[in-house]
């Protein structure tokens, strides 16, 4: 990349530590180029976005776009992933992962509209997000130059970033003592760094200010909360009989889950770039949704589809985690998933209590559960003597194998 040709740069901007210092750094190192900041509103809350325009311009940006992506985020990314039951390494609900491709797409749209020469992001060279952003950019602007300061500058740590900010009079919301690396959106909040870098350290869930989306199970009420979620074709559409838009529904589930200490996960995950990383995640509403959706599938999907879909969910999660949202395989898997969701309609009642999600009933007009067949009482629809022939044929290979061993004296 010839720096002399970079006159205008679109920057993925959050106003956090990394992107706050990137604006002056770009101007210092790319010939005083114009910097257009883009903040994606994916539900991180007004507190994260308030004052961003003034801050961006004071640090050297020519303008700030705030892109409201909440509705698209939930409907086109979160719902698709929930329908797939996609969970990375059995614990991570992909909160950061599926937000990045959406943001990358919007960055490209703004960069093309502005006639920008490059797109810049603040992801570190150790993390997954650099891959997710850049694969998303390549999907829509394959020839667009990408600037990743963490792979260029001499700064080696977050402490050194704070030194740079202080030297350039850049205001920060954090201190060296509260300098967790966080990512927040409508789905989750992640915490990394500081004491969490040692997996031997217990997360300080009860420490004031650590949790932001809810409380610890110990601090949750002593009384259970019930909620009934209605799904249509695998998508949650109402809570306790009240139909809600996607954003409001997830927001209400976050409140219910957070109040009851739901959705805390302490994970040592395998990053795409080859290292293990420890993070603590708050995903209150998402944890409830995954549980409820899977519960409904238990009665609506046949055995073969249900079991095969579990493997699809694992692969879907891996693709999303690795930044491969805009790939033919992910799209093909989504098409398969959608075909399985045609009958995933019904109501799931759950009891939330001190970090636990307890099943309290499930119904569906498409339920494959037949009480007349499954009952322990007397029935006239299932002839138990039919099991004799079934077991004889099902166990025939095992019987032949055992007879052979006997014949050979083994």
C-alpha cells in the first residue's frame, strides 16, 4: 500500500481506547489524510454513543456516521444463528462474531459513497476480529486497501495506548485499573484482560461495576420469574402473549435474564489465530432464547433431522466465529436450517431462578410427541410384542460377531 495515495480513510469507530488514538495516529502517519469515523449502533446503548461526534471531531475526524443497525443485526444475523443452534465450543454464543460482518458491510457502503481510499479498523494482530472485519470487507470491496494500525505501529500494550492518549490530550472513559477490553452490543457483553488473563482467577461477578447486563446468581431474587416465549418458524415473536419487534423482544429478555443472573459464561476459547484466550461473557437474553428454541425443537423435529442439525450447528458456529459469514457454505447451511424450521412453531414456558433456566412446559401444533404412543398406561396403538423382531434384527450384527468369537475361542 502506497501511503501517498491514501487521502481519505473510513474508520470503524467506537470511541474506545483503540479507535480514539487511531484518528490522530492516522493523520500523523498517512499524510494528514481525512478520517471519516463510522460508529455502528448494534445496541450497545446510548451511553456508548453519546458525545461520540464531538469526540471524533476533536481528535481529528472530519465527520462521524452513526449507523443504526440494530434491527438488521437481530433479524438477519442473530435470528439466523439461533435457528441454527450454533454455539462455538459448546459455550460461546457468538456475540462479537456475528456483529462484525454486518459492521464491515456498512463500512464498505459508506467508504464507497464517500470515495474513500482505504478502510481502517482498530483490531489487534492477536485477535479474531481483524479476520472478521477484513473478510467482510473483501466480500463487498475485494480491492479496497485495509489499514490495521496494530499491525503497523510501535505500541505494544493497552498501557502504552493510554500513554499515547494522554500525550495527545485524548479523553478516555477508562483508567489503567478498569482497563478491561470489552465489546458490547444488544446480544452480549464480553470482558477480557487484567485479572481475567489468568484462568486461575475467579471472575469478580459480585464486584460493583463488573457486570453491566445483570447481576450474579447470588444477588438474584429469591423468587422465580416465569416467561413464555412464542416462536413462529424458529423465530421468537412474542413474550407472555405480547407480540414484539425483534429489538424490543431481545431487550426485554435481556432485562429478565439479567435480573435473574442468567447467561454468565467463563470461557477459555480457541482463537482462530492459534492461541487460547480467556473471556467472561454476559448473554442473558440470548441464553434464554437458545434454551427455549432448542426445547421447542425437541418436540417438533424428527430424530434424524434433530441429530443431523446438531452437527450443522457446530459447523455454522465455526464459520461465524472464523468470520466466514458471507460465504457460500454459510448461506447453504442457513438454507438447510430454514427448511428445518417450517414446523418449529409453538410456546415454551421457562422458570428463571438464580442463574438457572428450568423448563416449565412446551406446546406446539406440530409436536411429534404422541401421548397415546408414549404412555405407560394401557394403550391400543402400540403392540409391544413388535419389539421382539425389531431387537432381533437390530442386534443381528452383534449376535453374529459374538458367535464368531465363541467359535474361535476368544
